[in-house]
C-alpha cells in the first residue's frame, strides 16, 4: 500500500509538471505575439468548489484535466526505464494519455477577445505539436515526450461533459496529451511553480514587430 500511494503521488506530480510546462510555453508564445503584461493562460478549473466562476480563470484561457488513462500501446524507440522503489526491476515506464480542456472563460463584453486568444493557442499547438528534451530543454527529468492532438467530441458528448463539469459552455477545445512517460528520474527535479496571476486582462493587440 505505501508503494501504491507513493506511485499515485509521483504520477500527480509529474502530470502537474507536464501541464505547468505546457501552460508556461503557451504563455511565452502568447506574450511574444500580443505583448501581454500578464499570463493569458492558467492551469486551473473554471469554477471554484462552490460552482461559481473562478476569479483565477476570469478573462483567461483555462487548462484543466477531464480524464487520465493509461496508454498501453507500445511506443517505438522508448526502452525500459529504471524501476520505482518497491517495484520489480525491468518494468516498463508508464505512458499516460491526459485529456485536458483549454477553455476561453471571457466576459460577454470581450467574448471576441477570448475567441482570438483561443485561436492563437490552437495555432501554437498546430505549429508545435510535440515537446521533447531536444526542443524543450526545461522538460522535467525522466519525461521523454509530450505530444498534443485535438480530441473531437460529438455534440451529445460535449453536452454531457459540460453537464458533469457543472458549468455553462464556453468556447473550448479538448486536447489529448499523449505519452507522458514516467520513469523513476522524473520526480527528482520537480519543483512546480505556483503562480497567482493578477486580475483580468484588457483586450490586447498583437505586438508590433
């Protein structure tokens, strides 16, 4: 049981590091494009525990997890990793598919601004669909690859999803973040930063080149 609990904590830390890195890279791109003085994207749910719209995500892009599943399909070019304490040597690394929603939680009077930021984010992930230690030097140790693809939902699935989330629909897109590879080295360098952005952004124009 202690080993299982340690594994769960380990998985949570690595997923947090993966999504924090994703948001950080996205903010770097959006800041360079629009000259934003504050973070445009945050890693947070849309609503607080009481079901109210969170001030943390108001007038921002919010990235939050909707599901996590194990990817059992073997990956080419990825060997066996060092074992986690308490587990037998030679176990395969753990590959996860993380489903995450990127939602534009903007007020009605700047609804178009949210669409603009969401479109810019989509263009970013289309241009940079994969992170590796080679193109992303600050990837956590032990994490081999993060790839991003859009996960299409039918209308009824989307309605059920937002019903389960307990909130009203906002413009959004579901991403499947594939192959979050966990090895025993992944936990040694994790220091996820907790950043609390200031209040909501005003509409931004693209930075002049």
